[in-house]
C-alpha cells in the first residue's frame, strides 16, 4: 500500500476483514480482507459509517448485479456492438424492478411464473385483455 498517501483527496484507507462460513459447503470457512479507500475523512466519520457503506455496496451487488449476471445470464450474452448491451441492461433492470414492485424477492421464481402466466406478465406492463 505504499504510495497511497500521495493520491489527491485521499483521506481514508482501511481494511475490512470478512469471515464466511458455509459458502462452499457446510464445513467450509473463508477469511478475506477487503481494502476501502476514499475521500471521506476518517477523523469525521467513524468505522461504523465505512462498514455501512461497504455493506450497502454489497447489497446493491447482490440484489441487482448478481441477479442480472446469474439469473439472467448477462455475462454470457453475446450482444456486444452498438447500443445493444445498454438496451438489454435496461430491459433486464426493468424486468427486475417490475417483479420486485409486484412483491417478488426471488427473481428466478418470478421469471418462471411470468413465463407460464403471460397474461400476468402483460398486466405488469399495464396491458390487459379486452
């Protein structure tokens, strides 16, 4: 970490140690250290603020990015040119938002539900049968 003190605006550098049990099986144990750097002054903000920021970041990662990648296969998508990737990301985000607005916490289950019940999926978009 030598040289960090020369970064313009750097006021905080800290380490967050994580211990995880059961991620790779019932008896598994992992310990990892993440480093957080930022412009917020550690003399003004306590450790609990930095821990909350880190947890909030992972909440977003787990609720949106993980769902887009794993459940919706975003990384496996072969669309790479033009505005296609941005359009598909917008569609994925919209689908997740609509499902969550409808009360779903498990997006994979929501996708299976709406794949079978297309009328319910159309109702989410405000389209009803006449």
